[in-house]
C-alpha cells in the first residue's frame, strides 16, 4: 500500500475534478477550495485502470476517464 502523503493546492480552484500532476490513472477532486482528494479512475474492460481525460474537468458532468489512447495523457 502506498503511504506517500498527497499534496495538491485547491485554494484557487473551483470545486470539481482536475488532472493529477503525476499519474495518468488518477485525478484530483477539489472541494471547498481547501480539500484535495486523490481519486483513481475505474478499470477498463481489459482490467487496467483508465486514464483521466486532461481537459474534461473541472465540471463533474464532463469530467471523465477513458482508454489511454483516447485520454492522451503523456506522463
């Protein structure tokens, strides 16, 4: 289990989902300009984690994860 503490500054961000700074398979959910939650994408049909679509947030209605070839994450 990864016990590394996660830090992301949500103070200047609207509530919603943002690209994770280092993990394609995760995104950051900002709440109340103060709380950042590291969230994993769901698994695809192939059993591997999907990738967060970089420009799909922060609106939770449009924010999504998809297959790597669609998401376009490069790190």
